[in-house]
C-alpha cells in the first residue's frame, strides 16, 4: 500500500489537537528569579538606573587561577568530547573534596558531573521519580524543586515554614507529610531563598525517618561554604551508612567559586542511582563543557583562602541589609545563617496604596512590581518560592548598591498609606 500526500489533502486536514504542547510543557512555570533579572536587565539597557537584588550569583570575579586553568585547557586543545559523566581528574577532585569536607567515602562510580547544579537535580528526579511518587519539599523552596518534580511526573508535597520558625520544618511536620508514596525529601541547608540552616537535631531526625520509611534524601549543599556566626553545615549522608545509602548529595562550583556561568554541578550517591543519572545525561546533554571541567579541577584543588575574604564581605553586607530592612516600618527580616539572600516579610504592607495614586499592594508580586516601577529596585516576589508574604533580595552586590536600594525601598514604603 502506498501513502500519498497532496496539497489538497493537507489543506483540509484537521489539527492533531487544540494545542501542540505536552501536558508537562503546559504545567512548567517560568522561573521568577530569571524573569525579574531579565526585566531589570532590560530596564538597565534602556538607560534606567535600576538597583538589582534579583540575581543569585556572587558579584566577585572567578579567581584568577581558575580562569588560567581554562586558558591552559584551550592552549592544550582540551576542547573535545569528554566522558559524559565527567573527566577522571574532576571526579577524583570531587571524591577527595567530599572526603575532606564531609567525611564521605565515595569512588568515581559514585559521582557524576553535570551541566550545573540545576542539571544535577534534574537528573536525580528523573532517575528516582515516576507517576504516583511524592517528593516532600519544605517551603520556602528554590523555585526549580517542585517544577523538576512535576517534570518527572511525580507530585511535590509542600511543608509550610515561616520566619517565626526560622524557616525550618519541625520534626512533626516531616513525620506527618510522609506517606507510603514518599520517594524523597529535599533538604537545602543553607537555603535559597531564606539563607536558613536546619538545626542539627532536625537533620538527624530526617535521617532516622528516611531509614525507617525507606525514602531518599536529596541534599542540595550548593551554599555549604557560605555560612556565618560560626555555623557549621552538616552533610546528612555523614550521619551513618544507612542514611548515606539513601542520600544523593548535590553540589557544584557555581556559588563557592563564583563560577555560575561555567555550569558545573555534581552529585554523589549509590552507584546504581548515579549510573542511571549518567544514562539519562547520555541522551540529553552528554558531557559538561570540557574547558569548564578542566577549570573546576583547579577550583576544587587550588587555593581556597580567598573564600574567607568573600564570606567576610558577604557577612558585612548581610548585617547592613538586615538592619536596613528592619528599620523600614512594615518590613521584618530575620538574620540569615548562610547563603547570600534575605527573605523579609512584607505582609504588613498589603492593603496599602501609594499616596500619589496607583495600584493597591495586595501581594508580594504587587510589592515587587511597585518597587521596580516606582523605585527602580528589583526584588523577587516570594510567591515563586511558595511564600507569598515575603520577597527575596540577594546581597551578592556592592555595598553602594545595597545602601542605595535600601534608601529607595524606604522612600517607597513611606509613600504607602492605608
């Protein structure tokens, strides 16, 4: 039988469906952090003096020894395909880093290198989850966690936390959220967007629950090196062999080494899971950029002293921005313990209207829009993080920008009335 197609038959053909998009594509939400950053960047390109608190990346330059390693890679012609899951030298550096920093013993088969921490997380959810599975995510959460869970056809189960609880779930909240369908719990400490760290006893309780109920912990430790006030991050996989078997530790070089654009993340866990992640990566991206991998080796094995200066500067900015926000009537802000974000509560401003006229503030989205339009200050509404009473500000920017932005926010809030 021969099939033929002519112009007449094409002209009368019915559409396959009302929309060509898949269900998962329709359900995927855009990143509010990227959206606000793009809008602020466009305003700057148009000549508007915008103070941007949106971007979640250090404002420091990548250290010279790392950039020099990339130049060396180019000079040596290290510009071809590499093993999909990462070059041996980088895997070795990651294995040694996990051992020295967290006491975690892994081999190269337990490690995969991916195109950024976000890609590592995506691979984890794709390898572990399917329809019917549930993944527990404390809110506020990084915007991509629930979206990636949904892309794996699983269901995000959200646990609400607030500034009153230090943005950490209680042990009882975790216990109540567990069902026979629980596949994993996401742990992010220090956290994006709050900068909060989970108490040790809560992490220990989560480990015990994971072993008791046989689910996984996906531990996103990307901000582990950026902590304050003597706080020490705890890698949950270090609490014993049983929880280690059930933990996939995710990290990367983006935040610690100011290498956000280099796109190198990694994950460590049981070889069966890591191998499955590798097979997925084989079919989606293949290897991370060869030059960036070469530079990441230098990042992990080279000088680390600069980080103390960076954290000290972040701490100085943290103190200024927290004090400045708390001095504004209607805004309250707890002190973050790590990362480089503050997450102030702005709900006391809801219901207020600009004296000069305009839209009444009824949500964090409205407040963020008001600040960008009136004050030329870019913040990210908390709604995208599952916490509509808050906004996120990154203090990974200059002290001058922080002080200018705080002054503009204060002036804008003074112009609001009941």
